C-alpha cells in the first residue's frame, strides 16, 4: 500500500479564513504617533494613554531575550497592532455580523454557552465582539465584561490592578503589550461568591500580518471561587502573526481560581504571552494548559505565593510538530510559610518539532515548611524531534520538601507491535499511546475541551493518508 | 486454517527458524514445546509478521490466503490473535477502553456499548479479574499473573479464529494456570484453533490438546499427541538435541 506524506495537516475549522474586513486597521509599525492614534481610537482615559506611552519607552529600551527560541524574524514594522472589526460589542449573538458569527459557530462557542458555561466573551482581532453572562451571576455582583468597558465603568478597580501584577518593565513583550493592548476580559468575583459553572473567553485572530494583545484581568475576592477558560485560534497565513497577551490574576485570601487554556494558534504565530497570579493567604490558583499551535511559543505562567498556606498546581501539555518550537513551562515563587506547588508538565514532539520545558522554582527564606513537587515527562515520536528540560531551582531555606523528576521517552517498536496485533494500524496505535500519555492533562479539562484536545491529537497524528 | 510452509526466519543476522512446517485445522489445539532459544517465540512473532524478525524463505497461509507479508494489523483483522509473553504497558488507556477500541478495529463495526460492557464483565468474572481492574491503565502496575489473565480476557473479547498463546502459562501459580486453562476452554469451539507455545508442561495437566510438536534449534523434530508431552516431562529435551 503506498503512502502519501502530506506536509501540513488539514486543521479544518481552525483554518477557515474570513475576508480581511475591518472597520479600522492601524498602520503597521510602532511609533509614538501610532500609539497616540491607537489611544485616541480607543478613547483611553489619560492615565491609560500615559501608561501606553511609558510602556513604549520601556519597549524601545529593552533587548530581545538572549535565551530561548530565535525571534529575529519578528519585525514590528510589519505588524499592525490594532485591527477593529466591523462591529460593536454586543451581548446578543444576533447582532454579531454573519461572517464573524459563523466562525464562532463553527468553533462551537454559542453552543457551549447554552450547554455548559456561565458566561462567554468572544474577541475577533483586536476587539471583543460579544460578551454575556447569566443573570443570576449579575445579581450576585459578578462582573464579566470586555477590558475597554471595564476601564471606563470600573476605573478604580482597574487602575488599582492593571499591570501591577505584571509590570510593563517585566520583559520586552510585556512592554509591547502595555503600549498596544486591546480587548480581553475583566472579571471580578465578589467576596464569598462561588461561580460553579465556568466563564469562557475565546480569542480569534483573523487579520493577516497583525497582532493580538488582549488583556485579561481577574480578581477573585476573599472566599470566592471561579473557573475561567480561554481558547485561542487563528487561520494560517504565510507571514508571521504575533500574540502578546497578558493575564493578571489576583487570588485573594481563602479564594480559588482555576485558569484553563486551550491554545491552537496557527503555525505562523509567535505566541509570546505573559501570565501571572498573585495568591493570598490559604488561597489556591490552578493552571491547566494545552499548547498545540504556534510557530514559536514562549509561555511560562507564574504563581506568586504571597500568602501563608497558599497553593498552586500547574498541569500542562505541549505538542510540537514540524517547524514548531514550543518553549513552555512554569514559574513559582514561594514567598510565605506552608505554601505548596505541584507541577505536572508533559510534552510531545514529532516530525522535527522542538519542545522545551523551562521552569523556575524559587523558595525564599521566609517560606519555611513549604513543599514543591515537579514532574515533567516528554514523549518523542521519532528520531528527528527534540525535547529538553531546563529547570532552575533556587531554594533558600532548608526547611522545605522539594522534588524534581524528569523523564524523556520514545514510543517503542514493541508497543506498536503489541497494539497492531490487536488490529490497530500504526497511526491508530501511535494516536492511542499519545492520547493515553496526555490523559492526565485532558482529564483536568472540562469534558468538551478534553474531546477537543483528543481531536487535536488525532489531527496532529494524521501525518500519512492511505 | 493455518499452514506454515518451509519457513526460515532471522532475528538480525542470526538464523532462528530453519524450515518450519506446521498445519493447524479448525477445532484443534496444538502445542509447540521446546527448550529456551529453540525458536518458539520467533514462530509466534513470525506468524503475526513482527518487523523485528525477517522472513528469508517459506510462506504462511491462513484460511487459503497468503499472509506472509501482510502487516500485523491486517493479520489481526483476518482473525489471528497472539497472547504476549511480556504484554506492553499503555498508561492513560483503560483496559475497557482499549478493548472497546480494539474490538471496533477488528470487527470494523461500531461496538454496542452496553452489550460490550456486559460481555467484558462476564469474562472478567470467569477469569477472576476484579471489575476495577477494567478501569485501570492497561497492564500498568499489573502483576505477572494479572497481565497473563488480561491477555486471555482480550482473547475472549476479541474472539479470533486462531489464538496463539506465547508462554501464557509461564511464571503462574497452579490456581492461575487453572484460570488460564478455563479461559482457553471457554474460547475453544469447532470453528477456531489454538496454538500454545510453552517450555513446560504444567498447563497440559488441566487442558486436553490434540497435537504436541517438539521444536529444537529452529526445527520441529517430532510431532505427537498429549503423551509426547508426558514423555518430555519425564525425560526432558536431551534426546532431541543434536549430539
């Protein structure tokens, strides 16, 4: 039987390109004038305009990172940082233009809202086009809206927290984000309110040679709880697109936040995203992350355990195929007594793809009686793919429990033979092994996302057609 | 049902099988016995065309079709099953899900979920496999005995035309061997066949077989009935080794 190798898989729904229609697209590049114009278009208050200009200044002063994947192909003069879709924000799907609505329909967003979500936000290019939440949560004082609305309607709350958890000088792409951010979600859960059903924001970048810079700011007040899901995708273009979002999470005393991400950017995307959580006394933040798309990804969610007895868990999987370099990981700072962190990271690489797990565990002197358990496992599906683990462990007190375990493996011919003897083709066998490997992660996702993740794995493994 | 004609097989440079001839008709249980290194496991792997072994000469005919060069999964779908000496571990895939998927691939039909579950539980009970084991990752953390019983469970669920059992009895205690024998008896009917590969005779105490073949140094040196196994039990293989 002859096999035809195909270069790139059919990502079907993810690859549907809409016509590049927009209401306003800013000129490419990054200058003070462009930022001023962007700020004017967005009707920023003064403090926000100043923050943008200061961030631009920092951006111009900072160098590209000297470690990790090569970012030299990124030329900011070629990227339009702001593309406003031809619509206004709405809380009614019927008001969303047909082509945009159709895209979100195919991605299953309105359907998910009906069946399993408490609220939905949908961003198309630079602006949020839809936002809605269940009535009962509104009555309980929960705020879930797009970031622009929040800037105008909740100025104190936003000003107190915006880019305080992730300051603009953190690194070059955070500074860039500060200068050109647009869209994203704002969530506030009042004291003691438990939001049992997840909220979800979906980010879709349709416009070529552009960037998406959404800002997500979540405040979970004392004793409250929330599950937030973000999904991202884009159709593939020949030139690079840039995603430099920023996520700031404030998890106050005795509260709980779970932040889940399924990222399936197209393979021309540079995903240089920054996510950070500040965790209060006896509070907990859990990160669940599935990273499938992007040409280059540099993403290291960070938990800062500032409160005594605070906890964090990171559960993540990266899947790198041909031409992909996914440099992902996790950072945690233990800053108080009795804190704990658990990391379970997995990666899969195939067809020459590269996966790197890069991490930082810092346990400061005052974090006595803390605990950190790190486990990372990689699976390589062939001999040309790469996998690496680069952990930095900075432990400044003796009174801790710390363990780090790393495993790198390949699928053995014996295992393939075993599965083939049960009637499975070689591709079926590999897909089953990979799904099993990913299962500890997928079981942490809401069921429809676990299904989507398995579909993505199957798509990725359809490397040969009969 | 199965006919092996003048089969020569290498593992790398090493010649293992040197002209095997074997014919199994439906309704028969055959046993291949032989000392370590005589080529028993190679025979089983060659029938399922494990790419680790290279066929140099000869052919394998199954139900009138030449399967010598077919891929392993194609042979499995034609109805040949092999119970492994060392079954592989598949983390994250439960026994139940694995078997449901395999059943679907083998039959080419959608599996009826409730009917399948009932059948699976019934066989598990017969083989003294705990129901919670069906929800554990396949073979991960299983004892040697659990793995072997699980292979028999797979045989019963997948219901092949020919089951090859490679050292399924080795390393098992008396009770486990009885359970395995019971599984084989449940499976066996006039329309299918069994090929048991073993280096000892224990399983033959609780199972009636039709033919016993003695394999020494890559060749079948003698074929007989159940009595031949008793003779081997008493005298060993010494008589059949080359001087």
